[in-house]
C-alpha cells in the first residue's frame, strides 16, 4: 500500500507504510512518518536518507530534463549532517520542499547543486557555513526557528529568500564575498532576519535592481530597509551606501515617468549636485564650476563697463575689483567695504539679478558640499 504522503508530494516511487495514524487514518512511510514513529534510531534514519541520495546519483538522468532527488515532506527526527557531499562528491539536485528538520541541520562545507527548501521548517539550528551553492537555492516561506549560519558560504547562482520567517538577526550572513552578495535575492520583508558582518558588498545594485526587468520600487524599499538596519547598528558607512542606492532607485522611477525631465527635478538636481549628499568630490566640482561661471560673468560685466573697446587703456582698477566682487558673492565670507563701480544701462539690472541668483546658488551648493563632507567622514 503506497504512502498517502508520498502521493501528496509527488514521489515517483511509492514507499512502504510503516505507521498509520489512528486519528486521521492516514498511512505514512519511513520518510514522512512523525519523528517519534520512525521505528529506528536517528542514525539509522539518516543512513536511509543518504542512501536514497546516493542511489539517485547513480541512476541515469533524462537528457534535457532537470531530474532531482525527491525528499519533499521528509521529517528528519534529529541532527543530520550532509558534510560528506563536498566539492569532490557534490549533492545532486534535491527537493526538500515542506521538509521538517527537528534537530540540527548540518550542511557545513556541502557542495550544492540546485536545492529547494521552500516551505521547509528548521526547528533547530541550521548550519550552512563554508557551503557552496553552485546551482542556487530557494527559501520561499521557509521557517527558521533557530539560528541559521551562512558564514563564509559561496553563492554562485541566485539565492532566493522570500517571505521567510525567522527571528531578528537570526540568519548570519557573515564574511560573504562580493559575488555571493550579488546573488542574494531578498526583499525589505526579510532584511530584519539577516545579520551582515564583514561582508564585501558589490559597488552596483542588488536584487531586484539587477534583474532583467528590474523593479525599482521594490529595490528602493529594500535599500531603505537596509539603511534603517545599518542606522540602528550605527554603521554609518553602510547608511551612506544604502541611502545613495535608495535615492537612485527613486530617480529611476521618476525617469521612467518623465524621461529627461527627471534631471530638472529636485531629485535629479540633488543627484547631479552632490550624489544625493554622499559624494563630496562631486559637490566640490559643482561648487568650483559655479565659482568659475561667476568669475567669467564678472569679467564680462567689467568689459561692459569699459565699452568693450580694445583701443582704450586697460582699466586696472576695475579688473582688481573682480576678486573682491567674487568673494562678496560667497556666503559667510566677510570682505572690506569697497567703492566698486556699478555698470550703467541694461547691465545694471542684469548684474543685480545675476549676483542675487549666485548668492542663492552658492549658498545652496556650499551647504550640499558641507553635508556631503560630513556624511563622508562621520563616525
């Protein structure tokens, strides 16, 4: 008689029944029977699991088909180790969909092919330290009741975490390299579950920004949650990083709606003038550019006062007024009172409007430069 649980999980090979629940009259095989009704020790059960995996590895595979070892719904009654499946003996494609690990699940140093842990439950601690996920993995609606350790793990393909349930900072994503972090796919809902320490974050974006069809709204929410997490941990450099990415995603959304006009909006100007308050070098370049424009404009006004004539003697007294007038445009810079001449005719209101505008622009840019400098060197 086949096991009804095996049918439920689409096992290709019906397993013999070893336990029948008197309450619901359902039959259970060795793999799906409750932990206390396996009829053997934990060690013997683990041997049966590893035997099933090894037998699957020796079976011929269907060309062009993604065959996988089906362990879906399996209840692991105690601690189990998959450490024997290292880089010289990698774990094949395995489905652990809806599996339950009652004790410690030890995958340290394991070499994975693609594996799904979706809707699985880890009642004890899970150890994935130094493991290599060569084919990626899915953790969708996975429940982690204990601590999960991914320290020094390697993710070469997409690692998808979606709607997982875990305690705050219970999933240790420590000492991960740039490539691994770039393959980590999670949302703002999972951010609190992770603990990031000693990680080498990529310069570019994360999922879902790097998808073929990126969701900039979801990416903005992800970076905002990472920024808030970094702020709560007083990690100011990461606050700056995630703030920049968050605002960049907001700008991308505006670009999608307004096109080139997005550059003229406040968010676009904030980006070009100071890198969202995170790039003091960019803010300084813009400030230097404004001062250069002001200098050239003042030179033009002085030429206007001389009548634009090349045959007149150089009016050095007017030329020497330029540095003083330039300093006068800079806020918070005190200069001695001078009797600088004023242009006549149409140049008078033009110069008045220009100097007033430059006062405002220079004040705003100096503030942005100071803000970016403070963010760059804050503790």
